[in-house]
C-alpha cells in the first residue's frame, strides 16, 4: 500500500498575495471603483495578521465585493481573468523554500497529489518552471471543495494512509478528516484556528520534517512485514 499526501495550491504550494491582488483589481474594474483594490488589500492585511475574518484572501475580496453589490457573475468573471495572470508580474507567486527537494524526498515514501479549486490554466506551466511538476502523481483542478475533495480522499485511502494539507480547514482538511485521514493546516489561520488537526505551521516549509516523518511512518506501517 502507498500513502498519499494531498496538497492544496494557493496558500500551500503557491505563496504570495499577487493573484489575490489581481482579483481585487479585476473586481474594482468591474465595479468601476478605483478604490476597491486598496480597500480589499487593507482588509486582507487585517485577515493575515488575525484582525479580520474570512477563510482566505479570496473570501475576503469576495465578501467585500458582494457587500458592494457586485454580482456573482461579475465576480466569477473577475476571478477567471485574474487567474489568467497567474505567475506573471501582475500576479506573482513563489514556492515555499526548498519545495523541489522536499517533494523529491517525500515522494520516496508517498504519492503526492495536487487538489485545488482553482482552474488549471497556468498552474502546470508554473510548476514546470519551479521544477516540481513531475513530483506530482496526479493533479486535480476545479475540484469543488469541500464536497469535491471527498472522492479524491476516498480513492487515496483505498491505497493507504492519507495526509491532506491546505490553508482552509473547512475546504482542505475537514472532508479528509471526516473520512479518517490525517490533516495539516498551513497559512494565516494555522496559529489561531481551534480546529483539531494533525499538524499545523505557518507555511508548508515549516512542516517539511514532520510531513516527511509522517510519510516514512505511514509507508512503513503500510508495507508488509519482512
């Protein structure tokens, strides 16, 4: 049997506020409100340091937009246009420190799967540029978390233990925990969340050693005794 580590993308594998700021700018353009993006980024800064509510930066922007009367259709169009900029100078992101080496090491003991609610446009090419695309056994886009994660986790559990890693407990971890998988919470809410999780850290890099230990132990437990 083979353990599986399921990684979210935004806020887990891809770090930085560039795509969220691009989303805020697109919403501001749709609303013809030049002040929307600065207000949104202030609210995101408050969320990041624990003074504001929200699931993540996208949720903060979406909540502000809805309160201003931006329609769901306009919000979705703004999101899609911002995702087309992923990884560019207008929506920069970076990987956690030493990501490639970590994925190589952990891949010796576990399958590594990407599962994100984001559309696939630009993600694979970005992972290629970072030299990590081939480290993933599978990639799932537009998953529809939280509900959409259930089938991915259930399938992985048939092959061995599962660790689901992400920055939104409700979306990335809770469906996995409900099926008996282990979980790791990263990002702005990791320190302040009261959710019961297996591991937690500010970034994925903060958990490298512990995830590698989990993978090695899970692999050993899942392997037939010699």
